[in-house]
């Protein structure tokens, strides 16, 4: 998601809760930056935060498959 678009999404979203269903790499003027952006609310996440979220999601899916 382009940086300026992410800022607009973030402003429009406001302070509502979001479960961050989809993250995309952030870029600016065609160059990728090191952060990820939630496409729903515009919140930025570091690479470490993205990896942590991915691991948590994977564990939750595994837990559900055992039930």
C-alpha cells in the first residue's frame, strides 16, 4: 500500500478497533519501505510485529484443526 494512501485510510478509520485482517508492504514513490500496513485501518507494523502476527495466526489455525 502506498504511504499517502495508508495515511488517508488511517485518518478515515479513526480510533475504531481493527483485527488487521490483511497486511501489505508499505511503499513510497515506488520504493518499498520496511513496514507493513493494515489495508483496513492503515496502521503500520514493523517486520518483527508482522512475523509475530503470522506466527500467532498459524498457531491459532493449528489449534482449530485439532478440534
